[in-house]
């Protein structure tokens, strides 16, 4: 629950809410909580789409991870 939603709930605690209003308020609260995460993840996609250097570095890092995992499991057999 976001701080603004908690404050809103305290201020409007005496208001009788219908099921529709409660659902709408809950949806708005959940959306507000998720927005910072969406902002952070969008940076990854924007850089991946726009920057050639970022794509190269990301691909190399991913290849290093895959190689490391493959080495780890090849000794187990």
C-alpha cells in the first residue's frame, strides 16, 4: 500500500464504499505501486532498442553467463 493511498484511506475512513468503488481504489493503488518498477524496467528496453554499444555489452555479458552455467553443469556429468 502506498503512503498516499494509506493517507486517502484514513481521510475517507467514514465513507461507505460500494464494491465498484473499492475495486477502483484498489486498482489505482496497485497501479501507483507498480509505476516505479515500470519506469526502471523501461530503461532496459529503451537502451536495448536504441544503443548499439549497450546491445553489444549486454550480449557479451549474457554469453559470459551462459558459458559459466554450461561449464558448471558440464563437470556434473
